[in-house]
C-alpha cells in the first residue's frame, strides 16, 4: 500500500491543474496527473517531479475513465483526493474573438445546442462520470476529499445582481455549465456526508490560462490556492461549500 496519500487531478497537464498537482506534491501527496493526451501528461508529471504519475484520462470517454479507475485501483488501492479540474470554455470561439463577442453568439435565443452539449459534456457530465468511477476508490480512503473547480460566473445569485460586472456574458454554455457543476457539488456532498467524505466547489478566480486565452489577471499559483486548501481540510471542516481564496464564500 502506498504510504503517501493519493490525489488525482483531472486536466492537470497545464494551467491551474498543473499547479494544483505541484502544490499537492509539496504537501506530501503522490499525484496522478490526469490528461487526455498521455504524452502531455507524462511531460507534466516530469515537471511536477518524482511523486507524480501521468494518467490518461479523457473525461468525455467512458472507456478512458474506466481504464483510469482500474489503474488507480490496481496500483494504489484507494484515492484520497479527487480534484475535478478538467474543463473547456467553448469549442467554436474564433481566434481573436473577444469574450463579449463570443457571448453574443451564445444567448439563449441563438446558442448552438451542439456547442452547449460539447461544453457540458466535459464540464458537467464528465465530472459526474469521473465521480462515479472513482467513488469506490474514494470510499476506501480514510478521509477522502473531492474538490470541484467551478467559477464565480456560475453563481445565480451574483448574476441576478444588475451591478455584477460580468452579468452580460452569463449564458447557457460555460457559465451555466458551472452553475450545473455547483448543483452536482451539493448533490454529491449530500450523498457522501454520512460517510465523512467532504465535497466542495472552489473558484480559482480570473486566472491567466489557456481556458480564457491567457486573458486572466491572476497567476496560476493564485488560482490553485483554494483548491489545495480545500483538499487539505480536516475532519471537522464543512462540506457542500462554494469558496474562493481565503475561504470567502460565493453565493450559489
């Protein structure tokens, strides 16, 4: 049995996921670097260090998810922390197109259902599929934790405020996928509360990553902090919360 606690971070070959992997290793974890492309995952794992292992994991591919769960079970026997970080913001935003311009093409009245389905397949259904596959392994850990990487733009309460700066871009594709992820987080937390497994959602903030074309204002180090903090919460910590760095609560 592996002495170090085991963490799986999805979408960990770049950006916030890669930084979360680095930070968890620094906290004594063996980290599985989930990546759709195994070679990119291997390169990221080498960057993280000797306590990282690449894991081929496409959250939209059930066979890939099942194979990943089987490998984790065979090699480690349990999973202590699952960080659901893999996400996409769009599939058809044109190069050079601003977020505002793209948002105008994804209003409820004109959005492509194929675009919405593609983003939700990763951000919502992919999260649930990985959760279901890894749950037996999480249940074998003494105090498992699940962290779902969400976004403040998914907050219904915030978007209902006319003064919210990003209200105009709230729509059915990326923002609403994070709203749905928040709902999944609450449902998971309710399911697992009797077992002592904590499930929480975090917002990394507007971080400079490939997800937003590197338009963000915060560093990946900043973006990773809350996910890592919540992953390390103790037995008396809350479950079913939505926070940003320094445990500032975001309304649902």
